[in-house]
C-alpha cells in the first residue's frame, strides 16, 4: 500500500453524470461492469491505491438508489484504515459536482485527487505517480498519455459549390506535443478551491466548456505537471468502451494487460 500524503489527502469520485451517451437509461456509475455497478470498481481502485484519508463520492442529486449504492460501498470498504467517507449530491455539470464534494472535505485535508467514476479501472500506479508529484511540490498534477491519432482543429464552413454546412480544418497541432488527459487529477486543496471559486463566476456557456479541473488551475496561471497515465484508465463513454473494459476485467487478453 502506498504511503499516504501525510494522511491529509482526499479522493473525490465524481459519479453524478447522467450517462446518456452510454444509452443504458441510468447514471453511468450505476451501469454494470463485470456484474457490479461501475462505481464499485472505481471505489475499490481508490481504496486499493491506499492514498486517501477521506473518500467523497458525488452522486446525482435526485437518485436515491445511487446514494444507497455509494453508502453501501462506503460501509463495505470502510472497515479499513480509518478512511472518512462522505456522499454528497452532485450538481448540474461536472465542476458543480466537484465543488459540492470540496465543500464536504474534512478540515485537515490539504491535497485532493479528483477522479471520474467513468474511469473505473484506473490502476494504483497512476494514483502513486500523481501523489508522488504532489509530495514533490506540484500544486496540480494530471496523468496523461501520448495521442496516437493526428488531431485537427476545425471551424464551421460551407462547401464551395453548395454552401452545405460542414467543417473545415483550421489547424494541425504537432502530435508529439499533445496528450490525452485522464483522472485522477491531483491538487493542493487551496489551489483547487481558488480555481473553482473563479469557475463559479463563469456564464453557462463558459461553464459547459470546462471538461477537467486542471484547466481551471491553468486559468489561474499555475503550473500543471504531467505524469504517465494508463490505458487501463480508459473513460467509459460509449458501449464500445464498456466492451473493452469488460475484456480488460475478464477477457482472454487479460493476462497481457500488465501495464500499471
Ligand atoms: O460526462 P462525462 O463522461 O464527461 O463525466 C465525467 C465524470 O464526471 C463522470 O464520472 C460523471 O459521473 C461525472 N459527472 C458528475 N456530475 C455531472 C456530470 C458528470 O459528477 N453533473
């Protein structure tokens, strides 16, 4: 088990999304993976990583069943090393859910990892790398992977002859400088609170464009450090992702997935 960050590190698991893109008609964190709700895997991964003095789970505000699942997982896992458990109502968007969880952290917490329930198979190695960078003085740390696709930026456009609405390429960033970013993302708590206080002042369009916590810290002008992510930390968004995650858990290729 990893050394705790002085017993003052909390992990927030955001599980309050609707999961519409997955098409199960239920919040994504409740969708079964290997016969259990996705959230159960995420919680187990966080407990196994051994970095959390407090674990706070944000669930959909109107979903009593999800709250029950979260409390049940806390009760079953909580017998361990004195972890404080909290379950809070999430908000309308991801950053509102993060803010709700930040409001529930104990007074002695000084660092926090924000983790998506939608990345239920994130391995301990990633938690280790993120917390190690926090211990080494980073105020913000993200796990990331190099991208394999060439990425283009686009703008709305009309085809020359017909004006039919399509998009056209406005740029091609150098691929070797691009990273696909994952969770858990780690922060000095004061820095993340400051970043979210600023986010609360944004209008709805700007708030909808916030896709991770690090970009809020970037907006403060703070350095955000990057550590190696993992292919196991895939984000489950579409049914194809779910198939891949099932295969990682119990498929014939499982023994080959040795990366941490
Ligand atoms: O929607 P998306 O897949 O980007 O969500 C990423 C994570 O944020 C998921 O774990 C989801 O449950 C969480 N989320 C949340 N509250 C929201 C929207 C998303 O906790 N309002």
